[in-house]
């Protein structure tokens, strides 16, 4: 069984990456799992522990760091976020693709440790649109929104460190682009080689001689 692929999705806050992840998972695309990050922040309205994030105390997070249980972790907007080994490697070994929704700091750490990962940056169509989206979602006060917008100026410059860029000007189109990237990786010869060999055998051909 071929090993699963690792996909990293990053974006400035409000660019829509969480929505893209949710749409992908709900689409029913088989063979892909979402890596649920650990965080020290409080749940937002509608968020569910274990589905959106593993919400933990700062002390618990500290213990996980000390035990080396994180593949990456970073402090973002005054809260800490981390990806545990357990959320990623067992699934990859089972041939399941894993999708991570992490910030640019965590993505840089992860790519350095897993250079085979496929990094994808989600970009808003403009600063004005990003500001409007952050204001419209109603989960942050004006000071928090201003801070997120300030950080986004630095984050947006990091797009060049990613293998792919998706401009999220329309949720349907952006979702199609994300799915296309995943499907392209699944149909490389080295990934689909086992299935091809079985087909060649059905033609009574020696896979090693073709």
C-alpha cells in the first residue's frame, strides 16, 4: 500500500482556509483525513472539541511540548497551536492522505521536517475583502481584527514559500482548485503503481518488462 500524502494549508486569518477544509471533508472525497490541531484558545461559538480543535489548557500544552508529542507548534495571535504526531503519521502509514490547517510558522517547521509535504497557501483577493470578511464573521472585537490585519501583511509575503497558491475569490472555485491539487498527487505513477501492476497482470504482461 502506498503511503498517504501530506497536504499543508495556510492563510491569513479570514482568508477562508477553514471553510475550504470543511467543504472538502463534507464533499465525501475518499481517503483523506483532517488533522485536528491542539490549541490553548477557547472555543468559538459552534466549535466542537475533537472536531475543530483539541482544546487544552496551557499546562497540558506545555506537557505535550516537553514530551515531544508535537510535529510542529507555534504561538499565533496570543494562543498556541500544535500538530501532534498521532494525528499524522499513523494515517499516512495506512495510505490515508492528511490535510493540515496550520499557520505559516507551523508550516515552515513542518516542511523542514517533512520536505515531501505539499504546501498550499490560500490568498484573499484583496486586503479590503479580508478586512470585510473578518468584520462580517463577528467573532472578534475591533482591536483583535486590527491585530489580525496587521499580522496578515507579514503572512501574505510568505506565499512564495509554498508550492501552490489558491486565490479564494469564490468558495466554489477555490474548493475545486484544492480538490484538483489533491487528485493530481494521487494519480502520479509512483502513487498509483500498485493498481497499474494489477492491471498489467490482467493483460498477462510482466510489470517489470513494460
